[in-house]
C-alpha cells in the first residue's frame, strides 16, 4: 500500500471516530438566550419536593380541639355555703356557676368550626350542642356566625343563663365596657384591655376647650365616664359620656386587625349542671359523632 493511500485511510478513520464521539455525547450550550425551557418544567411537584427539599419534612396539618378544663366558680356563694355543698353527698353542681373551656392549640395549622359539636356527660344524662355566637363586625351591625376557633383561641361554654345579649359572642377589644354594667351578673369578667382613645378622633372644639379636654384625659377606658367635673359644659359632659362607651369604642376600632380577640363565650341556659362535680366527665363529639376529647373522672 502506498504512503498516500495509507494517509487517506487514516484520515478517514479519524474523521469517522470524531463523528461517532460527538453524536453520542452532545455538548449543551452554556447559555441559550431564546426558547429556554426549565429543566423541571415537566417534573411533578412531589418530585421537585423530593429532589430540592429531600432533607426537609413538610409539617403535617394539625387541627386539634381539646377540653382544656371544666370548672365550677365559687363567686356565687358564701364560704359557708361552699363548705355545706362540699359536705353534701347529694350535691352534683350548680349550672349557674359551671363552665367548660374548649381550646384550639397554638400549634394548629388551620381554624376549626365547632358549631354543631356536642358535649355529653359520662352518664349520658345531659347533652348539649354548641351553637353560634354574635360577632360585631361594624358599628350597629352584629351577625350571628359559626364559632370558628383559630390556633390559640379559647371557647368558654357557660351552663347558666346569659346575663345579656352581648355575651354569647366573639369577644372583641371593646367588651370590657360591659364589666361595669354587668358586674353583678357576669360569671367571668372580661379583661379590661380596651384600646386608648385616639386624640385625633376627638373634635377640635373639645380639645381646644381646656376644661373639657382635661376632663377627657382624666377618664379611664373600659368603663363608663364617672365623676365628671361640674365645671364642664353640658355639651362636653354629654360628649364624654358617649365617648367612654362600648358603642364609641367599636366606632373607633372595628377596622383594627386585632379588634376580635381569641376568646369566645357562649351561654347554654340549661336547667341542670352538665356534669357531676364529684364523679363525672365530659365528652366532646364533632358533627359526625366522632369523639374528639374527654375530661374528668372515668
């Protein structure tokens, strides 16, 4: 074979080898400026989760509801009456002083609607259904809505008679004003944490009236105005009495994000206590009849 022919054959074999190499092992461009398609565009969300966050475990959904506690208050009787009750073997409780606290744990991942759930005692002699509650959503507007407990919310279920229409309700930051009105009838007083009055919302004529303005500043929120100085005008006095009230508080604060608190209250108005304070327990069932929790002696 001549040298020239050998050289041609070797060249041909080299070229074929290079073609074979580059067709089996494609070189992708480092940067493509048009028609770019994400390498995970056709990948399922589950596959992405496994590949990208393989070391992270997703938090499971949690929506627990618990009976935090069952109570009988002692603020309705004297010490002598309490002692007599404790010695009486037939004493089972007092519906006017009984209340149950339902809790939505803070680590819940969603809210839970408990309207329609039921409470039943150990002996199945008393059974009640959790109803709806009033929710103040604007001045002069209160709607009856399902009780939906957000993480951390508490529902106080009172066995006794409701002292006023305002108390089977979602408690808001203005409810403290009712403590003074209903102090002899409230089973559980509401915390006095009413918001301060914004001076910018007070008409200029009252702020520029030195005597009136000083009297406004001397009053305390969460209770009706009291001991108003006789030196103020009649107009100022009427304004102060309106200003320190539940209605005025709602008008000024209902748009706040924290207007609704994490506390609900419901009165059942039952004729007998739900459970025997000495030997009983309480079951909580959801709307499907599933037992959610229990508390007491079993």
